């Protein structure tokens, strides 16, 4: 659920992690799954691993990102530099 409660760490919320993913993909266009996860862990904490998949699913459901299976990478949909 996306609704925060008193125990929610704002830095580790799905919305914040999704925003960080979008920032990373805007900068690099195509990013491997593991590189993106490492970057998020460096920006937040090791606990980002728990939210990473949910944030990716959230962005995928909103049709904001796409997965490139042969490269094991992600990229923004419709993003032009």
C-alpha cells in the first residue's frame, strides 16, 4: 500500500524510490538492473532493496519504464535527451 503511516521512513517510501529511479534513468537513459539497485542503495540505505522491486512495479504499471530483457536493463518510456 502507498499510504504512509507513523512508521514509514520517507526516504524508503515507494514514491521516493520511484522518483530516484526516474532521476537515474533520465541521466543515463539505459541502466542495468543491478547498477540501478546499487545506485539506490548508495543514495539511501541497504533497506532500499526491500522497496526496489515494488517501486519498479509501480513505475511499470504506470507505463513509465520498460524492461529490456536481453540487456537486463531498464529505461524510461518516451524519454528523449
